[in-house]
């Protein structure tokens, strides 16, 4: 089910034409630049409009205030991230557990690090938002994609796949966020990424059914082998 944003954070309109989409792209990129240069507390729609080269009136057509702008930026970022995870998962059905985990960690890690400065400011901006519905929508999409992928693993099955999947994603999401929040140097961050793979594979090996790939159970999360 698609989540809807709180009314006060919803954009005033959505782009329907290519020209409007270009304007929105410019607004989002300008928002990122202001966040990087000034920080979230000095972000204003006027500063963003000036940097994007659009009128304040045009800005207001989309985002009436700072919180709506930040919500829209985070929404776009999470949509792109969910798209990447879904695509990778679809392409790795019926492969081994190791391939699936390697793919999942790699896609998520690369998406977060390709513009690491942007990821940091987005994490910082999230504290300004009522973003429960936004996160719920993202998690729902990723949960569905990764559960569907793991259910086709060629070398493992699980008594409680929803619980296993939720645990796996919690480890991945939490570890990557910690790397950014602690501002770990690149060499150490790379080692953490390797250890993350070890943790995920060790966990999946520990909870897999002993008889190899059978029917994955999609029951509740109260039981796990």
C-alpha cells in the first residue's frame, strides 16, 4: 500500500511535463548545494530558489515551506534507492544466498556512498521531518523485494522468512547508517563493509533449515529455526 505524506508536507503539485520535471530537478540539486554549504538550519526556500535560478513563486508552486522541500528531497532519494534495490533483487532470483547478500549489500552501499556528502546531509535533514510514512513506504518496498528474492535461494530456505528478512535488513541499514554517523575514514569503512558481509552470511547460515532449499514459510514472526 502506498503511503501518503502528512498534508502539511505534501508538494503543492507534481510535475506533469518535461519542463516541470527539469525545474524540480534544479530545485532538488540546489537544495543539496545549500545543505552542503550552509547546513540544514540555514536552509530556506528563498536561498534554494536563488541558487536554482527559479522565482520564489515557482518554488512555492511545489514547496510552500522548508519542511515540505526537505520531505520532497528525501522522498526522491528513497524512491531512487528503492528502485535500485528492487531491480537488483529481481535480477538475482534463483541464485545462491552468497550472491544475493553480496548484491544487496553492494547496491545499498554504493547508493549511499556514490555521493556520501549528500547522504550525510540527508540523514541530518531527516530529524527536521515527520517522515514516518516516508520511511514506512520505503521499507515496505524493500521488504517485498528482498523477501521475494530470498524465497528463491538455490541453496537455503528458512522456517520464518519474514523475520529472517527483517533481521537481515536491520543489520544492513543500521551498519551503513552508523558508518556515516561516525564519519569513519574510508579504509575502515571498507573493512566494515567486508565484516557486514561476513555477519549477514553467518546469520543466514545459522538460521537456515538443515535440509537445504525447501519451501520458505511466510508465516508470522514469532518463530525462527
